[in-house]
C-alpha cells in the first residue's frame, strides 16, 4: 500500500486547519502598533494624515500617536514624536500647540492658532508617558498644558463649563452666532488622567458641562449633536458648518464609553440613533444643509460597535479586532477603540 498520498492528504489537511486557526487568532496589540507605525509614523517623528493628498500633521495626530505609543510601552517612538512636536508645533510662545503643519507651506505653520482637543490629547499622552516611562519632566509638561486648557480655554455657559475649540476664532464676537463649540473636544478619559496630575482643577465639572451640552444638543429626528454647535441662545447647529453628526462628532461615543461610568449614561442615544446594526453606518444630517456620507471604514464600524457594546451589551465583533491601516483617521480611531476595550474590560468585549 502506498502511504504517501494518504500522508500528503493528512499534511495538507493539517496545514489548511492550521492556516484557518491562525487567521482566527486576534492580532496582538504589539502587531497592530507595529503596523500602525509603519503606515503613519514618519522617520522624523510626525504622524502623517494623508487626507486631501497634502500629507499634513497636526496636534491631534501627534497626541493620538503619542498616546498609542505610551499604551504600547514604546518609549523610543514616544520620544521621537514628542521631540518633533516640540520643535515644530510649539511656535506660539505658550504651552498650546499650533494645530497644523503642512510640508509644502513656508513656513510649515501658517496658522499658529491651537486646537484644544489636540492640546488635551498631547497632555494626556504626556501624563501617560510620564507614568509609564518614569519621566517626571513629561508629567510636569502635561500639568502645564492641562492648566492652560482649564484656566484659559473654558468659560461659563448656561449648561455649565464650556470648552473653547481654540484660543481665537470661536468666541461671542467671532461669528454671528458665536460662541461656537465642538462636542468632540471634551475628551472624557483624558479628564480622568488629569485628575491625578492636577487635582486642583475640577475636571469633573468640565466633564459634566460636556454631558449637559450633549443633552441640550439633541438635534433632528435621531436626537444627535452636530459637529459644531452655536451657544448663541439655545444650542443649535452653528451656521458656518454643515448641520451634521459627522466625522468630528462620531468621536463622542468613543470618549463617553472610555470615560467615567457617569459619562457612559448618555451612550444609548448613539447606539440607537447612529450606531444601530440595522442600517448602513453613515454620517447623519440634522437638517437639509447636509447629505449623509457612508462610513464604511472598519475604524468607524469599530466606534459604532463600541457604542453598542457598552450601551446595549452587544458583543464586540471579533472581525473588528484587526484594524485596516489604510487611512489615518479611521485607522487611528480603530486603535483607540481597541485601547479603550483593553483598559476598561467591558463585559461585552
């Protein structure tokens, strides 16, 4: 009897089974981080956003990248990004970063205004990096940035403390319907980190102001906030921007889920009004000034799945454990969702 055909069949069956098993194994956080770095981190230390083909970098991206480096214990990548950020974005003379750096512009920073969410993300990253890499200087810089955000970029509004999107351009005299805010700039998990390093600041009051803003900004049939909201009178979608729950606001459920349990109480509206698995995921126009855009990237799907996971107890899909590193923004959101799942250990995860 010739046993070789039988042996070959057994070996082939084993290899097929092994390959299927290998494909079913979730990629490790380390493998995801390595792939993310290879795709978006330049040799000089900037996170590259390819949107529009200009290959720009911004304070938001540097903050996200440094956070992911800290979460993955990658001190060399963290140091590289922070060195580039200090050299290229801190051109204002204070502890706020310029919001965008463009390779083809001269100088590379043409608009020195800050973006408050970028400042918050950088400070959060420095707080995490300082703790994980035993760098007191990083923690001290995080304290300084957190202080300037708390003392110079917040103001009292009817719903509580409001957070200005930038130092200039969004106040009551800067637009017909000013002041204007962006609800996705309330980065709730960052506020928890800031409580450890700046206990003299009432970050819970800032967080509660954000939650109250969301309750007062339930627009349209689906009761969702707009990307940009006017506080002139009762909150309403800002005139200078499309009235849409869009690419900015979709970060709100991510930050709520990742924040304090009190922050998660408002997640149900996102699970029902935006992230429902019964319809294709898309941006949500809040009036006739905008049209829906399909959100087919896995990173956007991951944010929606996180909202359903935390609000409704739906299991987070295994297929979404493996990000696709094609575009900066959805890929970064995907990595952040996985970080939130790992850190908060939700039962649905």
